[in-house]
């Protein structure tokens, strides 16, 4: 944990409480008061935090923390409109302090989360208000329908009804909801396991019958009832009843008076058609009002006149549907076409009758446009709500009384690892809970549905994913009830806390390991308050000082430093607070009075919610002794360097001069000697003297390079420099009948000192020496990243791998019998390359004979 953010499960609890407050509290002012009072519990350091919230012109604030060091503010934007703000004031947190930046980011995340909760809650309040308004309108329409409507469960218990049905029965809604339909309609007997009305409605998709309906005053009312399953609510059935008392009376009166019959038909609110052999034989005035056709345009015309326009397939389906439904005496919804080619939705109640001595089809047609619009509106609102739930960051699902999942959002599907379609309709407990918790959870769920148990507000339980992995979820369950208080499902929101629990376990283990390390490292480690006492010390601290841990925890660093350093301790502390990390030397006075010199690495930290100083002290007794030895060695080294410089001067001034004199006299002597034996001796003297001069000059150059640490650099084109070196060796090249080729880049500007000419001279000189007569030497220039590479390839005998590692050291040469040299040339190449921060090396010639010597120098950009 970071010390200032609450545990995840507590945060989830607080978030859910805050969301519930904002969602359910009707008063804005009271919502803000509760919110301000609750919000500071988001933080373990709540005493350092104050909150101020403004919303819809109302403001409320917490006055527990008035003096603060920084403020964070977020706007509250609801449905695209700025409706207020949340202001978070924090004490003891300075933005300019680098160590506080992660804490500031954490507070910003908490504030962002709070802002999202407030925004989502008030958007949901508005949506819920809209949905309730729509529900009231729907209920109003539902109650205004002329039909008697009631809803049954699979046992034929009445769970809902409209006011017409209540008025018809003379019973209240509460009285009806405690009854079975068989108590009102004898034909709906429930002596069987499945009531006949439910069985037939399930089998045929719709079941219509006539019955005698019992009212509260024991009056029997004849009714025509149609029962069908509800598409959106599994296990529920909607029944539409019509009081056919008047119809029966009308039938009786029709036998007595055609006029009375005609009046009822002509004045009815529904359109009526009588069809024989697909030809309309009778139409009441309402069909004219509904379709816009005149009476003469309908009679003796095909009833296909009313099929949907401009769609032959739909027309064919319309005809087939009408015929089948009418034959079944069914009530069905369909579209019919008007004179203006508009399609309007209607409900048709069809039946087979005898008309003028022949079988005919009677259609009673009702315009349901308004009902369809209301249904579409409700569907859109439902879909909108589901969309909101889909973007929620928590798992959200709904399980109905059949224990099946009827909704799951995207987050839930993602955690389970399934597509939504593979989850909805499945038994939640059998499909998505591990066997270890399945039965207990199922039993408790059934008890909740039956009002035998209230669900715990929050609990943890495992789910099993598609891959068989068990994930721990922190759940919040809310029962869903109908208007009568009957529980019809449970909506659950959850957070996957598997990783957080694993992280907690890892943190506990990490803390244990760190404590072990703290107590077992050899360095002295302690934690103290700035300008104050020790908070914790490790075993090395206790064993080195001679004090017990209890004694040390009653002391401070000032108590154990040597007296002349005590006054410096406050200044060291000030530096640590300012610079965050400081390294300095100090001496502790041990319990036995001896001094222990230490190097102290101290840094400012947060320890258990307060500012502290962590110090790691290393015993530097041996280092102090080594420093004394180094001082002595430095003095001796200076004397050695002075001797080396003296020796270099002797080489240059006292040895090179006589060698040059010998060279001059030998050359003159060779011009005068005729005796062959004497000439050979003089040539041998000249050869060895030339070698001595070369060795002295090379040694002088190498000595100069080894002390030239601050040479001047300039931009030098390496190509012309090397070509100049080649020209200098032209006589030797021609004498050996060798050819020198230059390849690659033609311009190589490098950051170098003119001394690089020595590199090229030594590399080319070696190539000429070690290459056979009539051979080729290749000089190649190439670029590699920010470096130039210069390579010299010879066709000599090559260099064994063991010799390559030592070749660039002084006086180290490969076995080259008969070839003269000082053994210092490649050492000069190495030193000049190092002074230029370059590299050097030797490789085998991939052509099979000879070697490739190369160096790299920095490019000049």
C-alpha cells in the first residue's frame, strides 16, 4: 500500500455507498451534505483532506481542514453541460517536491473517480426519472385500455393487473396479487401440475377461451380471454380479457333485432370485416375511418387491398398469417395499408363465423399505432440503459427467478471470457460458479428471492472463467422487485479483486523479505525523524554500536556522533530535506567510547505516513587507511613520473644526438671504404644505429603520448592525411614491388589531433614490412554509426590468435623472424586511438592470407 490510499475493498465500499447516496437521496442539498461527509473516507489520511462540492447552484464543504498546501479541482459535466465542481484541498503535500508527485497523481485519480461517480449518478438519476415517467405513462395507458389485462406466472398466480380488471372483479390490486386465477375462473383449474391455460398458451403461443368470471359480489361475468407468453419475461404470461356480457346480450338481441345488431357493429370503436373466399362482404364505417377507403371501394374487393404496399413477400406473408391466425381464432398484430399507401400497425381478432349461410372470416381490427410507439419508446429507453451499463467499468449482471442470466454487460463478458450470447440464458450457478461454492450460493439466492433472506450488501465470491480459472469478485447485490414487492430477480455489480488480493499477498511477502534484508545486511541502517529520535534500527546498527535496540530507540543520531560533529547534524538534516539525498562522512561514538568512521548515505522518505530520514552507514575504517596509503603512493608516483620525464629528456637530448652523429660518420665512411669486408662491417654498424635511432624516436613519441591527457582536437579529413603517408613510403613500396590501393569513402572529416598521422605511419609501415614482394596492400575507409573506420589489409603470413591479444602492448611482437622493428609501433597506435576515444584491433584477412589492422575515430558532424 502507498500509505495514503485506502485498501481496494474499502474504496469499492465507499464508492458504492456514495453512488447509492447520490442515486437515492431525493434532495440535492442533502445529497451534497452526505457526499461531503462520506468522501473524505476515501483517503486514509482523511484529516489532511477537505472537500468542497458545488452542484446545480448548491454548495457544501467540509471545514475540518482549512489550511492546506494545494488544491485540485474537477468540473462536473452532466450530459455535456457544466453543472458544478469538486474541489479537493490537501494539507502537507507540496507540488514542487518531486517525491510528492506520485501522491499527487494518486489524489488526482481519486478525484477523477469521484467526479465520474457524481456525474454517472446524476445522469442515472435523470434517466431513472425519465424511465419512471415513461413507466407512469405506460401504466396510465395500461389502465385506460378497455380490455381487462392481467399477468400470470407459470403457476397461474396473478402478479399484475390493470384498473379495468380490478374494477371488473371489485378487488384491489393487493387482493388480486394474493390470488390464483382459478379462484376467479373455474375453467382455469390448477389441480394439475401445469394449469391448462398456461400449458396451452405455452404449446400454441396463444390460447383464447370464453369463461364465467367471478366478481367480488359473487356475480358471474362472461369473458373472452386470450393468454400468451410474454416475450421479454420468461415464465410470465399476459392475459387480455373482454367482458362479453354485452356481446352475448347482443347476440341474443341480434336474433331479435337486426337493427340493434347493426347499430353495435356500425358504432363500434373497432373496424370490422367479414370475408368470404378472400372477398370482403361486410365492412363497418370504422374501417373507412381507419384506412381512408370509401365503403364502395372496399365491398366485394379482395382483402389483399390492405396488405403492406410495395412488398410482394410481405404481402404473401400477410395473407398466410391472416389465414392461419383467423383459423385458430387468434389475436395477432400486423400492418395494413391505407389509401395513402401508409402502413399502420393493427391488432386483429379473427374468428370463423357463418354469414348468410356460408362460412366466413370475421376480422375485428384495432389501431395500435399509439401502443406501438409507446413500446418502441420503452425499448429504446431500455436499450439506452443497457448501453450505459455496457460501458461501465464494473461487472454488471441480472439473474432472474429461474436462476438464469438475463443480462450481462461487456465487462462481465470480458472477465468470464465468453461472448454475451454464450452467457445470456445460461444458469448462473451451474455455468459460472466453481463447484466449491455453487450449492451454498444457489441456496442463499433462492432464499433472497423468496424473502427468506436479505442479501448481504457486500460479499466476496469466486467465479470460474471459460478457461477454467477461478477469479475472486467483490459483489454488491440488489434484489429487483415488481410494484407489488415481489422479487423477480437480482442485479449484481462486481469488481475483479483477484489481482489486488495477489498483490496484497505479494506485498506482505515483500515486506517480510525486506525486513529480513534490513536486519541481515552488513551495513548499518537506521530510520529517524528529522531533527528527532531513531524510529527503527537494524541488527548491524545494534551490534556495531554496542547499544540495545531499546536503548537506541530512545536516542537520536546527535547522541552518538563525536562531539565536534554534533553542531553539524542540523545542517546535514536541512540538506537532506532540501536535496532529498545526501552522502557525507561521520563518526559514531560507540558505547565503549571508541570511534567508528562511517560514510552515511541519507535520503528523505515517507515512513508509516510521516516524513523520515533513511540512512545507510558503511564502515570506512579500511578505506581511511587505504586513503593514507594512496597519499603516500601519490607522492612516490610523482617522483616516479619526474624520473620518467627526466629519462625521456635524456633519450631525446643525450642519446639521440650521439646516435645521429654516428649515423653521419658511418654514411661518410661507407662512401670511402673499398674493402668488401670493412664495408659489410660499416653497413652493419649503420643498420644497428638506424634501428637505435628509430627505437629512441618511437619511445620518445610513446612517452609523450602517455602524459598528453589534454590534447587539442580539430576537424581533419583522414583520407588526404593517409594518402600523404603513402607518398612518404613510395620508395619502400616500389622497392618491394608492392601496390597500395585506397577504397571506400573519399571524404572522412573526423574530430582528431594531427598526431593521428603516427597511426597511419605505423599501420602502413607494418603492412609493407610483413607483406611479400609483388603483393597488394588495401587501405579502406568506411562509416559505422558516428565513427569512421580505417582498415589496412596485407597479404602476409597472418597473426596467430594467441598473439593478437598482446600485439598492441609495448615490446610485444608476433614471431616475424628476419624482420626488424622496435615493438612499439602498435603500442603508439593503441595509445593515440585511446586518446581519441576510438577503438583498434586486428582480424584475419577473409581472403585467406594476411591480416587486417583497423582503428576507429569519431566523425565530425
